[in-house]
């Protein structure tokens, strides 16, 4: 009789453990936030014909961002410039503390409004606290749509 009770106790304990583990795994799948692959994508910036020839153009690109279940839209500013027959794209984010730089046509330079960092037209640091140049962004011309696209 005690062997039977011992077997029954072990069987119920094992079954309860199995059911509990299964429910915990199922709850983890259901309640955990979705993980999405953070890949870079080509995004339309502007038509080639609309790019001004004399100064960098500030393209404001909106991208969706997912952090678990929380979805937001983020704006990223990229300066697009024509250099000869080529195009150049620079991130507008200052390398010092992340403020957005502005193009000053009178001084022919990018200037950070936060701490006074200055960059030349190619993004190299001229003065101020920035530790490095503006980040270059990949750019291409889509042959089928004649759109300038940047990779973000």
C-alpha cells in the first residue's frame, strides 16, 4: 500500500511540475515583448531634381521604431549635398552630445546650437567640443524612381 501511495505522490508531483513548466513557458511566449530585427533600410529622401545645387539640403526622414510592444515614430535629419557628379549624405546629429546641427550658409559650415561645435561642408570638425566628424550616411540614386535614398 505504501508503494502505491509513494508512486502516486511522485506521479502527481511530476505531473504538476510538467504542467507548471508548460504554463510558465506559454506565459513567457505570450507576455514577452516581440523582438524585431533592427536592420538598416533604404529610405526615400527626395527627388534628384529637388536637390538645391548650392547648399546642403536637410531631409527629415520619419522611421517607425518598435521597443517591445511600444511603437513610436522617430525623425532623423540627414543633410544631402551634391559634390560634383556625386552625392553626399551626413547625419545632422552632432558627435558631441547628439544635438541636431544646422547649416549656416553665411559661414559655409554646420553649427551645433548646443555647445558651438562647427563642421565644414564635408562634415569635418572645424572647432568646438565635437570629438569626431559628422557621421556619413550611405546614399544612392534609385534609377527607376529618380529618388535619392539614404540607408538608415
